[in-house]
C-alpha cells in the first residue's frame, strides 16, 4: 500500500478545512425551518428560491451527507477541536441528518404504493410521482448512513422496504429497469437519459444501485443484499464494461446494446473507485479475481484520454465536451487517490492534488454563498446562470470527496485504525 506522506497530508488538511468551513455551513443554511427538510433551489447569487420543488435525490443525498459527517465525528476523524471555530457543533450535524430523515419518511414516502416520489412541493405535497430506480437507490444510500449513526430500527426497516421494492418491482430477468409511475407501471426514462436518446437501461442507475447496496450490506451484513450485489457485478462485467474500448457503456436498450457512442469520463473515474469499494466490502478474493485489473485499466484509460490537470466532461461521437463540471472534478480527486493507494503511483497522487488546486482556484466560490460553481469552461470561467443547489446539485460529490480523503488518510496513517 502507498504511504501517508507530506503531499497527502497537505491535501487532507485542505479538504478537511474546506468541508468544515465551507461545505457544511452552506448546507446547514439550506434547512427550511418553516416546512421542514431542505430548500430545493439556490441561485448562484445566493438567493434561495424557497417555493421550488424539493427533489428526493437532493434530500437523500443530504441525509447521507450529514449522517456521514456524524460518522466522521463518532470515529474521531473530525472532533471538537476541528469544530471549535466553525460556529456549529456535532448536535447541529445530527439535527440536520434528522431533519432530512423526517422529511424523507413524512413527505417523499408513498404510503399507498411504497417507494419515494421523485419530487414534492415545499410543504410536502406530491409534485412528480415518478418512482425511479435511481431515486430509490439514493434513499437506501441515505438511510444506510443514517442507520449507521443512529441505529434507528425504523430507518433500517425503510431501507429494506426499498431494497425489496427494487428487487421485486423494478427489475426484470436481465437486470434493473429505470422509470415507473406511482403504481409501478413502466414509463419513459426521460430523467436518466440525455444526449438526445431515451435509454431502457443506464450505467448510471446500475452504478448507484450498486453503491447503495454496498453501504446497506456494509452496515447490516444482510445476505440477500450481498447476493444482489454479486448479481450486479456480474451484469457490470458482462454488459456494461466494454473490454475492447476499456470504458463503460452509458445508455443502452433492454438487451444492453449501446444506443450512443458516448464516453462519460466522470462516470468512469467514479466507477473505478466505487467498484473497488464494493469489492472491498464483499471481501471475497474469488470475486475480486474475477474483476482482475479492470478498475485500474478504467482509470488509466480516462487519465490518458481526458485529463490535463482537470477532467473534461465527456466525449460523444469523437467530439470532446471540454466543460469542467463540478462533480466530475470531485470524483477525479477520489479516483486518483484510490489509484495511488492501490498502485502506489505517486503520479496519481500528484494528479489528485493538481485537480484540487484547479477546483480551489476556479470552482470553489470565493464570495457568498461559498459553494461550488456547477461548471466552468476549460479556462476556469464559471457559468453563473447555473444554480449552486438544485435537485441534482448537492453535497454528495464534493462533500464525499473531502470525507474520502479524510477517511483514506486515516487508513494510510494506520491501516488498523479504520
């Protein structure tokens, strides 16, 4: 394994400071004290659109974020000394997680048909009743994190209700399907399709079902979840991973035929480390051997094709989209740190540091409201028309980036500590 060194220590210190002094305060300020939960939209100038819809993805990711902040505190990876000058306490972090949890179960949960609505109004009335597999998965992800902190049996039960729902209602013999109406009749998958196509299956949904199940299995050890994870890995290696192109398919028909020539750089770097996380949690040498060096090859390929100090967005039909999108940069930092830890590759660690330097210089806002711009151009000029918080823009990617570097720093420092 790679070593904890001065380069890594500097990165970890910077990201802990950014997490505690910038990201956490911003999202604490997003709490809706009148109606509960969190506001659904905030513009780049800091103005909160209070009456905007509240998305289940945003709420579930906020639940995950604040629950994981609590876990960092409870494992002493952040502590009272770290929080001393922030203006908030562990109690505030826990309260924010509880607020997200209460709003999820009271407003997003469909008590008649089960599952979570796609979005609700500010006061919790149904806005979009779509039941998307991706949305249910992120609720599991948030609930698993909340259960880890609270050991609340109700949160565990809700997570398993969603697990059963996905497995029973949202897949066929070939794998996971995408979008359904309120009573689980299939409908067009417009929410997870882009680039002018409508996909029957997407890499993105499968990836985040895997991620959610990984965390649920990690905190519960449930064998049914483990069995589903093993099936997901089989689907990925047989149908999503393109051995010849060394990249993932993105949008597919029901038979897993790719319906567009699209290379999603951000998703490949994200998948490279999330797959490793799943293999680590399953802790089965035979399963890991079946994956061989795929995650390493995936990362090296995107490194070669799309990285020049920051990561380009994607490539469609051979044309590269050079926008620097916020979440892609965050995942790039984690992906390169994961490669460093796995391969002891100093160049990968240097890339993680370079990417953070780009983020810090161009994407982190230097004026109110001090979050991240959604995207900048290749030269670092931001698109100020895009929001800093919406149904998709959340503390999941940038917050997770900080937490992963903190968590992995502890592992590098003392492999027996975590």
